[in-house]
C-alpha cells in the first residue's frame, strides 16, 4: 500500500529542488576541528583566562596572558625561559615537556609545553635567560 505522506521526490521540479528551505538562510555549520585544534583552542582560552594550559593553575604574576605563538620575546616569564622545560627523546623525536618535580608527563601531545606559553607560578629562570 502506498504511503500518501511519503516524499518520493516526484513532482518537485529541478528549479525548486535546489532552493534553500528558508529563503536564503544558511544554518551555521558546526565547525569540525581535529583533536589537536581543539586542544590548541582550549590552551589559548586557558591563557586568556590567566590559567596555565598545563597545570590549570594561575599564571606567574609577571607573565603576560596576552601572549600568542607569534609574540616576540619580551622578557616576561615563559615556559621557554624556564629551567624545567626540556626535550625528552622518544623514537627519534624530541618532545618539549615540563620536568618540574611532580609535573605530569604523558606520552602524548597533551603534556607538551610550548616555549611561548606564559609561565606558571613554578617558573625558575633558565641560566642565562
Ligand atoms: S615549571 Fe616552567 S616549564 Fe613547567 S609549566 Fe611552569 S613555567 Fe612552564
């Protein structure tokens, strides 16, 4: 038995078939982000809110929460000038990690520490920095 409410597509000419349902309104599409992109956004939001992306704790009092990956070195404390940031080798690659005692180090990018990040409260200047 035929379903009288079924849309078979018959009877709709090609001109009407391609028109948007609501007269030109295009609903916003959900942005598709990779896990790395989502993490990068979350980290930027942490920094903007005055939280360190790795520890989640308040930034160093002299750190600049407006820093971005392209900010020039300006003398404010960053992870890149901290003695605890170091490279850990694994499978012919080097990963920047915080080696402060008690810091959590995973085998993934979630615990990588960017040199440009404003420092956390445990920052200790690197010799010569
Ligand atoms: S201890 Fe140093 S390297 Fe580690 S998160 Fe704090 S500022 Fe960055």
